[in-house]
């Protein structure tokens, strides 16, 4: 599952995930992601870190799912405090700067 409010970044992530053997679903908001999670669990979640900074019930659903599903945060630039918070509080398994690169995504998916 790809959660990104940028249609172009979401489409790029979708294409790369398909090359890694996944069948991704695109969600442009945490509300979309919460609805998708209610219908079934994805193999992996790639989520734009900016969307998780908004406090909402839907964001909490995504973060709760991260306790049992691999969560990879994406961002155009990652700050050290976001990385530390992601690892300690959100169960993040990896971080990727956008634009995503196939090699990095393959390495990350192999670890999961």
C-alpha cells in the first residue's frame, strides 16, 4: 500500500513496487488508507511521513497497523528527529527519500 498525497509520487512508488513483485494499492490520504486497511492487510506500507504528522483517527489506524505490518516512511527530505521518532514510536522498518529508487526499494523489500 502506498500512502502519498502527491499523485505523481504515488504512481512512481506503485510502478517500483510492481517491479519488486508487489501488487500495491494507492491511497492519497490517511482516510483512504484506513478504509483500505479495514478491507485487508497489505504486505507493506510506504507512507509519506508528512501525512502521519496530522493527528486524526485515520492516522491512528495507520500507525496501529504498523505494529503488525512493515512500515516504510518516505519523504522528500528526512530530518533526524523524524527518523528517531519513526523507529522508536511508529515501528518503522526503513526510510526512503523521494524520489524512490528501484535498488533501494528492492533492498528494503528483501529485508521484510
